[in-house]
């Protein structure tokens, strides 16, 4: 699922959330060793599975039906194995493992990001409404953990190690998507804010003037290294907090650029014959100039709006969803997000 059709006409924070969807999809499909990927938006399953007596179709009171249906079928397959065994007893060498797995179809579904015809603010608000709806999926984390606890009580901890690892991997992925990312973004904001008073005090007390004076005599490089050395143990904490950002940001930008460029150049939508008909000059021009421009545009989007996106479309909606689930359960007003209208 690639939300790229209106990538450059929607607001910047919404565009960054589209980048996040790319990374979520690719990362989930590339590594399923520690936990399977989830059904996302468009998926299919057999009628026999949907009508199985341990599944009983879709639950009407669940917003995140794609994730939920996969998890429901996943645990149903484990319980089906339990029912097929004698007296529901397992040995340590039991093969009671989930029989349901997600098999990706590597055909891109290129769709639209949320965008309102009423302007920038209306588009941001519409995307927030969509994020609020998506955040109801945090309930699936409790569903997975509850199902796991029930299985442990029924089997006496005698499920295969592979099953334990797979279930915990699913829970870890849900926790990362709905909780860890948002809390980490908030922690970086708090850390940055806490550094501001010290930086202002350093400048007001002549620290910047002294640094420039030393730099003019010994060189800027040596002056910067001397200043960093003066930080002592604080430097380790600064590197621990902010150090992973540049390499991770570069890796995210490179991945996103490759996918977006493949869409723009028609690799994911054109037939091979259409691709061969393109002129070599156009391909040569896009191979360096367009890709460089796109790379720096995406890099700027990540570094200027990623934290705002995580907070506005992540932490705030998830917090509201968690509070709503505690107070009202699954009751939720489903609002369809605005999408671009045809001219």
C-alpha cells in the first residue's frame, strides 16, 4: 500500500506520514522472522477461514479490522490445533504452532493521502481525524496479550518456543507502531527543550564569543573538538540521545527516495513495453538531477516535520484513543477522511 498519488500537493506533515507507510510496509515484509507482518488495508482470506467456528467472521465493533482479523485468525489456528489434540494436553515437543501466515502479493496499490479541498488547515485536520481512527488499533495490542494469557493458562506454558516468540513478536510490533515511536519523539522534544536554557546561558556568559575567538587563532575544527571535549560525560548522553538520528534519517531517506522515484518514473505502474518506449535522454536526466532533488526534498521533510508528524498524528491520537477505550470501550464515531476530488 503506497499512498503516493497526491504526495506533493498535500501538507508536509501528511506527506511524511505517507513516507512512514512506505517504511512500515517494506520493513514488515522484509523481516518476518521476529513476528509476522499484519494485513493492512487490502487483503484477502478464504471463506472457510472466515467462517471457521473459532473465527465466526468479522467483528462489527472493531475499527482496525485488518489487523484484528489477522490476529483473530492467527490465534484461532492455534486453538484449532489444541482442539485437535487429545484432552488439550501438550508435551514440551508439541507442534502446536499457528497455521495462519500472511503471504504478500508484491503488486503495489498506489492510493491517495488525505487532502481536503478547503485548504491546508482542513487537510491537516482531516489527516488528524484519520490518525485518530487508526489509533483505535492500539486495542489490538491488549487483544493479542489477552489471547496469549488465555493460551498460557490452557496449555500450562507448553506451547512451542516458536509460538511464544511469534506471539511476542506481534505484540512488540504493535507496541512499536502505536507507543514506542510516539514516546521516543516526545522524549527527543523534551531533551531538546531541556538543553535550551543551558545553551542560552552559555551564549550569554560569553561561551560563544570565546569559542569564536579560539577558532580564529587555532582553527574552527580544533576549537569545536576542544569544546566537545570540555563537555566530558555529557557528550556520551548527547550522542546516545541524538546520535542515531543522522544515520537512521539517511537510511530512511534513501529507502523512501527509491520507492517514490520508482513510482514517478513509472516502474510500478507502467508495462515493460511502456518503459522501453521512454527516451534514453529522459532516463539519463532523471537518473541524477531528479533523484538528487527528490532526495534532498525528502530529507528536508524528515528533518523538519517528522517529530511534528509523530506527535500530531501519533502521540496525541493514540493518547485520545487509549483514554476513549478505557472510558467507552469500542464505541467510536467512524469519520471517513477527505480525499482529493477530480478536477
